């Protein structure tokens, strides 16, 4: 394939559910003032079929900034899909300056088995956390190849700003919470346009979607929307409110400004401490999301199978409850309570 072909939006000619399949997206090729749906062709399975990623693009009548909204990198984190669906359902592309890309199921393999990890069948099978392997590896396992395709053929050349939508994992929960690297002013601005419950100034982790964008000079934040596996409408609506603020700020769309971190009273911290189970057993959590805790306050306990209390857990610091384990059983090392301070 020549360079010019690689740089153009590339259609395979296949249609899935009425939607054209592409192997490369270039927003410059698309006609202005329209909304598009694509199935982006991801990595190939052992059975010789591809994984496909549903993508929506709104290309404005006027040129301007390009915002990527991504979700589904972890397959049990679903609130973000409804945020993107609702935003696109009410968009008028003729009123936009710039473009919005919505990627709904970035890791369809993980969504299929409602899991944090991608399953590769090679070498007896292995599970990969997609949010640690970007920008991917075209010679790696199927997860790494898929990451490489997303990064090089869908995301990187098509956006100036990026937001990756997550939630907490199965059996744990967050409130509406933002990870943001405050060393970059544009990122701090994006984060504080979200009326989140809590924000963590965080330098990020190598290989995550957010940090890989930041390393490539593209301001990016991660929004953690509540709990896994469900739709939580209050968090979904508040995330949408924040994203509309960002679209206004970037002059992509003139939505009226809603609440932001300042007016909502978001708690902003730069340290967090996870209280983890030191043994297996039944867990009882003594605090709620957003509670203020003081050092040495009892925050959780664990019982054995007979109901005897085998361990109590104390807050190591003063702070706010950021995350909870919601599953009744916890193995050693499992999260009980996370405190932001
Ligand atoms: Zn996640």
C-alpha cells in the first residue's frame, strides 16, 4: 500500500449492519457538515474474522479543533458509551467548527466477555489490559496489534484533544472522577471544565491511552464515570455537561456553559492511598463515596466464613473517599477503600 493510500480514509468495501468498514480514517477526506458512522476494522481473530470498532464522526461546516471521545478500552466499563451516544444524538454538524470523533467500543473483544482485559487465543491464551500497551505493537499479540491499529489508523492523526471515558472495575466504584496531568495547562483547564466529584492531579501511567496522547503533545484526560457494568444516568448527564463545556471552550460548538469544577465544588487532590485487603474474606465497608475520613478511622472490616471479624482497616490519612470495593468477598490485595487527599 502506498503512503498516499495509507493517509486517506480507506474503505474495504464491506458493509456491516448498513455501516461502511474502514481500515484508516482521515478526517480531511470527509465532506463538511455531516455526521458519519463507520466500522473500524481491528485485529484479526483465530477464526479469520475481524473485531470491528463502531465510530461516529461529526465534521463541522467550519474548520476548527478536533476532539476525540473514546470509550470501551476496558470491556466492563459502560457508562461512557451512553455519554457519546447522547452527545451525537443531539449534534448539528452544520453548527460545528471542527470535528468530534466518538469511538464506542474501542476493545470489542473485552466488551464481548464484559472484562477489563482482552483475550488472545495464542500460546494457550492470555489476557491483556489494553490500557497499558499504547501505542501498540504491530508484531505483538492480538491486543497489541489492535492497539497499534487504533493508535495509527484511527486516533492519533485525527485529534487535537482527547478524552478517554472509563469507570471503576467490576465490584468497585468511583463517583464522577477525573485523572489529569496538571503539568500541562490545557489539561488542567479541560479537567476543571468537568463538574466532577473529585479530580486527581496525576502524572499518568506509561502505556495508557491518556498518557500516550500527552506524550505525543495532545492534551488528554481520563474520566472515570462511576461503577462498572451499568448505566448511571446522573453521572452520564454530568459527564455530558462537562464535555459540552469543553466543546464550548475549544470553540467547536457554542453550547451554553454548564456547571464546572469550581461551581460544583469538585475536590481536587494529588495523592491517593488504597486500603487493600490483607487476607481473603467477606468485606464490610464502613464509609460511603465522598465521605470525609480522618486518620485511624475504621473504614472497613473483614470476616471469615463463620462470621468472626478477622481484620479491621483504618484510614492511613485524612482525606475523601474516592473509591470503594462493592463486592461482598475480597481476596488478599483487593481494593476496600481508596482515599484521595
Ligand atoms: Zn478503565
